[in-house]
C-alpha cells in the first residue's frame, strides 16, 4: 500500500486540572495529530507526544512539525509499503526525533490494521482483552489536597498510584500517604530531579515499600542509575533514559533498572516498542506503558501496545475524563471499577475520531500529498 496524503493538524486542549512535575506545570496540551490516507481513501491516525516546551525531552511541537514536514513525510509519501515495521527502517537515516517518527508511524500502524480489518492490538501481537491501569498524580500544593485526590482515584478503581516527587516534596509526603494507605501499590516518579549526591535521601525511600522509583537521576544516564540501584532495595524504573532497544539492552546489562516504562513516542514508535518489550521478556524485566497526557488517539495506541504479554504492571493510561472535558475519540476511554480498560475489538485503534471535537480544538491544518 501507499500513503497518498497526510493531514497535519495542530491542536490545543485545556487540561481539566493543571499537571505539575519536578519541572513545572502544564495547563494546556499542545500537540500534533496526523491523519495518513491511503490510495483507497482510508485514514489512519497518529498523535505526537511532543509538548509545547522541551522539558521532558528535546522535542517540541515545532521541532516535530519541522521534522515531519521536511523529512519524514517526504520519505513516506508514495513509498510502497507492505508492513508498518518498514516505516522505522525508512526513518533510520534520520537521527533521534523519536516523537516525530512515532507520530506518523502510529498513523501507518492504524491504517494497516484497518486495511487488514483487525484491531491494532492484534496486529501488534497483543494477547489481552483488558489492561490494568494506574494513575499518575502531579505534585500538589498540600498533602491534604493530594489525599483528597487519591481518595477519588482509588474510588474510581485505579490499581496503583504514581506520585510525582521532587526535592522537598518527597520523604515527608510519601510517609504521610503511606500512613493513610499502608497497602495501596504506590510508586514515585522524580523526572530526573536528583543526583547521586542525594543518595542518603533516596535510600530513605526504601522505607515506604514502593513498587518502584521512576527516573530518579539524569535524563540521559544509565551509569549513575546502576550505582544507585546497587544501594536501593526499591526497584528503579527507567523512563527518560531509554530511547531504543539498544539503550534498553545496555541498561539491563549494567543493572541500571529492574523495570522499564515504555512510551511509544519516546522510543520512536510501535515497532521499537515491540522490540524493547521482547528484549525485556527475554531478560525478566517488567514493563509497563507510560503516558504523556495523551488525547484519545495516543491513548488508544497506548491501550493497544499494553496488550502484549510482558506489560506485567499497571500503566499510566488513565481514562479520558481524568484529563479532558471532551476527548477527540468516541467512545471515550473509560476505566472499569476494577481498574481495567476493555481493549476495543474494532479494526485499527478501535475508536472513532470525533471530527467535531478535533475542529473545536484545532489551531492549524496543513495537507501534504504525494
Ligand atoms: O514522566 O511519566 C512521566 C506526563 C508528562 C510527561 C512525563 C510524564 C508524565 C506523567 C503522566 O507521569 C502520565 C499520564 O497520565 O499520561
Ligand atoms: Mg516518568
């Protein structure tokens, strides 16, 4: 098959509640949505997780747009394809820019699965019809505010809590939450807010029976994380540090982590996500699907990849209503009372795009043809 037309839309969606990490606060989600159209007029959808500013990684909405328009679309338009695995091969002469690559690769995967009439989860080799999910909670102004939020999310059924931490908002906060919830599965995500100089403080986190601590040290590091893991009983999970199956292999060899968070955008697409998944399965490394505050299209891709067997831990894929007044897919993603999401069984991503909602949030649109 061939991609004959690509429609690139930029959207802005206001978050229901601001999301605060060790880096700052997100009020509005700016992102690119990609619609890839084949010779029969069938569309596949992809969503870029690059954000407005480069705090999580070096990519932004604008750098993605540049890479897509000037390099990735020209490589893909009109190129004969038999399987979406070929897309990342075609992009391999372009360094990094993983979020831009993943966005358009995701659209090709959706289109491919729609053409073959199977759910994206099946096309990827997924085996589950339900996935377990937790919730990632940003840094709050007070412990009481955090406790209030936690109470609501546990009532909704989420299987585990991920609490964002940073220096000054770590040990005391976790101690208080553990006191109130001695048995709830809890993990902490530092988004690289610490260094090895903080090792004594990080060791104190071992007291709280955390499932894992996510990315405590620098965003591009696997050496110091290996040193830290030797000193901690809490498993380290890497997020920002892992961009490829090659990074994952090195981190596993060094002992830099016991768990890997796979984000499709961070690793350059679904094909690379599968490779990392397979490597982790072989090495007994637990895997879960991270989140980037996605709208519905990206969320649907996350649900599909999470159906692979080595996604053994609950991911960050919360329901649409946790983020948005109105999502861009129908039906919206909902979470069952037992903290699971039903995997859709319609072809492709399995949700319809809501064109009215897309029009409402659209900031700009450009069409590229072969
Ligand atoms: O580090 O996992 C992260 C959101 C934006 C950027 C990075 C991260 C996150 C989250 C939220 O933790 C996950 C989600 O709810 O989508
Ligand atoms: Mg993280």
